């Protein structure tokens, strides 16, 4: 299945340029995506943009590990992969005096439907991730790291490998970085089609060359991670935020956002908007502004609902989301999650039953099979939503859907069970009438199906 | 789909073995198994699928039981457990893509190729499969060719051109 050069030449005409999704003037105060044009990913361009200055500052001015962690804590940076855990706090959990090998892992297994930000960071600004990882490794006294990249974005994996070579050649990775006593070896690994490997312990299993089945926690990776050694795992965007924080200070980062929600965030806007793409904006920006940046609802239609934080987050109807600001606290207060910042927009032509049917199929497909409530429950959920969509639903199905969802939640090793159950509960909570209509009338409330 | 692989393959090339070695070198000496994902994908890139012979070669190289390698092959969606067409095409149909005609793109492709979804054209040129989220939702509709090349904004016109142009490639 080697693709010949001639065939690759044919395929090249369908390759995205990134102009529509990344290199536009509709970011607000960008830090990670600033100044990118698709042709300036390489190390000399990154250095010309001020890259590797943060690492240089740390290694040449004698900053201590404690000082670096304190700045990251002060910044209010929270994990950009979905959980929103405070990054500085996570770093402080690492046993810095541990005598054996420790590992740093970047989670670039971006597969949460709706999320497409890490791909663009790695493709167009890979060195910002390398620099962020090197700083993290210094702060926690780690000498080896891996970046595990989603298998479906193989060209991006190859780009990151090329960037690693550049960084090694320039002395930003390897032994005695910039003449200091700090050494850090960084490698790239890839997945090959398993959503579950975005879960950090499943990722570790995969990185160890096994099936990607999540581990029971505790022990947490900080004490028992890769190869059983203390390990810190952060998302790509989290690492990418670090150089700016070191260069500008924790307080400056915090001031870009709002209290408890520091910095900028890249939102991937997909679905029914005029301009799907990535938008880097300060945390706390009103959703209405983000929608405007994305060109508004497609074809001038009316907004129906938004899945605000990737497919696992509960849907929010238009009237609720239009009152929200885009940050962890506001979206949580509205009853959903900011998650990975993947904003899936649905217009008023969309059937919510059909939308949920597709999502439920996905979770059934991607359940690793380890825990019975998830393995059996995701299939059960899909079969019920599917029959409701096909006009074969029963009146008892809505109560049963809720019951099955409730019995999955909190009863599995990892969050995939919850991720499958939450969209079901959110859809039924806010759009119950559509499900009831399907069951009683055997038809849809809207004429145009997705 | 049978979990027993009955298709056979030729020995892996020297170049492939050299690529295996580069992957193995990324990991600690006592953790060679970590390279299994990459080695399987490299074997697939050379031969179009992962044969039992390839699994055995990789198992020996990495100090794994062949069954442990097979577990990996069968757990991850992108490994082909049997031969596929010269161009394997996966069209994403997950919700964000579906909202921008991802499902329509899959069905259009099936019609264009004259095959069912999941099938291979009689000339062995194309295999068509649905795909799950590829992490390129803003580029929808998207598809992946032979695991490694992503094509974006695939309108029906572009799908037709993709098929026509690939058919016209004379090796």
C-alpha cells in the first residue's frame, strides 16, 4: 500500500493550506497561533519570532525548578485537553527527587469529535510544543519525553519528527542543552486509530506497545506512569502555552483571561458556521463573539444548539449558550463542559435525534470493552437512539435511555463511559420534545436531516 | 471479520527493517515493545496489510509473543488485517463532518466507485471505508488515503476528481 510519488502528487491538490482554519485575522490576541502563515514552521522562523527565548532565559539566568512551577501556577493555566486541571499543580505532584527515570508525555492524540487544534499547532508551530515540553521537563527534573500523536494526522507526525531533528541539531534538545547541565531527549510516537488512547492511561498503555485500555487510578501517572515510572502528561496546547507564560509572566497570562480561567484558548469551531476553523481568543470571550468570528450560522440560518466542548460535553440550546462566555466556569455553570474547546454548531435544520444517533454510534465503536457498563451500555444506548431515529422507538425508551446512561456514569475505569452517557442525557434534557415526536409520530420535527 | 489472518506476504524489505530500527531506538533497551505500533504501520505501508508473518517478524524483533503483537493489530482501527485496494480511502462521517456532508461524501464516493461502503473495486484499485474522527473537523468533509495522506474540503466535484486522477496515474 505504498503510495507512489505520482499518486501523492495527485493527492497534494486536496491538501489543506490552513488559510481558512488557522491563518486568518480573526484571532484575538493570539499567543500560540500568532504570526503563522503555513510556511514558517521551521526552527529559524520560530527563533525569529522569539522562539526558544523562554528556555534560554531559564537555563542561562539560573532560574530554579520551583520558580518555573510557581510562574505556571500563578498563570492559572489549566489543562487544555479537556479536564481543565491546573497545570502548575499537576507539575508540583511530580516527585522531583525521585532517583530513577521519570517521563514527560505530550498527549497529541486529538480525537474528540470537533477538536482540531493540536493538529494545527503541531503542523504549523511544532517548536512551541518542543520548547514547552523542554521547560516542563526542566521544571520537573525529567530527562526523557514522548509526544504521542493521533495516527490519522500522519503528515503532522512527520512534521513534528522533522522539527525534533531541527531542535536536536540546534542544541535545544539532547545533552547539556544550551551549555547547561540540563539534558532532555524527546521523541515522537503515533497512534493508529483508537479514540480511547486520548485517555491518559490508555495512551501510556499504547506507548508501552499494548492495547490502549485505561488503567485503574490510583495510582496516578505521577507515581506510576510510563513503564511504571513517575510521569506527567499534558495536552499539546497546554505545553504550547508555556513559553509565553515564562516570557511574559504568570500574572500577564492570567490577565488575558479571567480569574481561575487564565490565558488564551484555541477554540475549534465546526458544523453549521460560515467559517469553520480555529480561533485563539482570551478565555472568557462571549460565545456570541466567537460565533461572529466564525462567520455566524451558515446560510443565515438560526442557531439551534451548540455542543461546546467536544462531542462528550452536554449540548446547550441557543438561548443558554448565547448567554455564556467561553471559559471553564461559565460553561460548567450552564450545565456543560468547556472540554477541549471544540465547539460544534447546529442550526435549526438539524434533527437532534439523528445527531445523537451518530455520536452514540461513535462511543459504541470506540469503547475499549474493558468495563461491562461501557461495553454493553454504549451499544444499548446506540440501539435505542437508532430505533427512535428510525421511527421504531417505544414510549418507555426515554426513561430507559436515562436509566442506562445513569448506570454507566461513574461505574467505569475511565471517562469514556461518562463521555457516552452525558450527550444522551443532555440531548434528552433540552430536546425531549424531539425524541417524543419521533416516538409518537414516527417522523422528524425538522424537514432537513443531517 | 476473522481474527485469524490467512493471507500471506513476502518477506519485509531491508528498508523496512532499517525503519524498524529507527523506531526501536526511541525507547529504552528493555522497552522495545513500545515500537510495535510504528513497526506494524511501517509493515502495512510496505505490504498493504499486516500479515501473520509480519507479526511474527516484529514479535521476534521486539521480544514479544506473536499474540501480543496480534492483540495490537486487532485493537487499533487503522491496521488492515487483510489486503485492501491500492488506495484505501476512509471518509470521516462523525457528527462535525456529517454536518458538512461527510456522510454524503461517503455515499457519493461509493456511487462513483460503484461499490458498497466497505468494498473494494473489482480492479483492486480502491477500498472504501467509513472513518471516525480524524481531528480535522474544520476541514470537513475529510478523508484519508492509505492511512497517511489527508484530503480536505472534499466536495462531490473534488471526490470525482480524486478518483479520476488516481485512476489516471500510470505506474
